[in-house]
C-alpha cells in the first residue's frame, strides 16, 4: 500500500497517472522481500531476508533501470520517474526500519556496499511481521510463523496506517482542488 501512496503523490503528472506506473510502484514497494525466493529454494526462507535487497543502492538501481526501460522514447522522463520508482522501493525500507527486528543482524544494510552496518530506527511505530527467529529455520516452520495471529494483527495495523495515509492524501487533494476552484471563481469575477 505504500507503493500506492507514492503513486498517488506522483499521479498529478499526466504521464505518471497510468496503470503501468501504478503497477510498477506497487511491485517495487514489495520487491525488497523477493529476497525470500532464494532462501525458499534452499529450504531456508529467511536465509537472505533483509540482506542487500534492503539497501538504498538496490532502491536506486531498481528504480532507475526500470525507468530507463519504460521511457526509452521519452528520455526527459527517465530522471523523474526513476526517482519516483526508487521512492516506491525505498518505502519498504522505511517501513522495515520502523518495525521490530527479532533476529540478528538487527536492522537493514541501508548503505550497502559502502557499509555493512545495519540500521534500525530507535523506536518502532509498527508491530512488524515475525518471519523467523533464525535464518536457518525450514520452510514449514517459516510458514507456520507467518500465519500466527500476532502477524495477522501486525499486517492489519500496517494496512490501517497506510489506508489512513491514502485517505488523508485523497482528502487533502480534494480540499486543495476545491480551494483552487474557489480562488479561480473569485479571481475570474474581478
């Protein structure tokens, strides 16, 4: 849903207000968690989770590479759409930083490859989803952990927070549009 919020902010521009761009923002907002796939293949889903795919370099590289592909004929749009797509990816990193991390290394390698240090916000605003307490947990135990009531509650709270932000953005945009119309009517009458 964070990807949708990024899309809604960008959709004021006609180019960005299209289904392809929405789909890319939604995909990139969850893309960092594709790091589960190599672990699932090896029978240890959490093995690579919150690794280098949770870094700003991955956010920037993903956003700008996809932007170059979708804007081959519109080179003026590569930089603005690259930034927006990178922000969609980075929204996931931000949310992960503000959730608890229950297994080492704690946090995410935000500045990889410059630094291998992991970063976590000094306080949590989200419950966070518990994936596994160890990177060596097998697939069955990992799935059982994901489906615990605590995780369902955590996901529900995250959805309420994100939907509230989306509603707020729609409301503010509506208020701004009404304000612009009133100003135009008053200004046109003079």
